[in-house]
C-alpha cells in the first residue's frame, strides 16, 4: 500500500475554474493563447500548485467521468 503525504479527492470541495468561449476563427484566440503561455512560462501555475502543496507525494484517486457533450445536455 502506498503512503502519501496528501490524497487528492476525485471531486473538488471548492473550485475556481475559468473558461473562455470564442467564435470559430476569432482573432482573439492567438493573443489569448499567447498570454496563457506567458503565464505558464512565468511560473504562475507552478507557484499556485506549490502554494497549496500539490506535488508533495500527492496521490490521485480519480475515476474519469468525461463524455462527449450532446445537444440534449444544453437544452436544460
């Protein structure tokens, strides 16, 4: 049995996620991707992970639950 300093639950108790919806062919896609890349290269994502202790022998207990989105999912 593996001993871990922390274990990551399959569901988040609190999440702050962000998504950007752009039209196909949007002129904003390239600048947006460039800024995200700069943030990644600047270490902001790694610093956030370090601040909450991820990467310190974390164990992940996850069951993938992703499936394709269908039109019926969007019709409330």
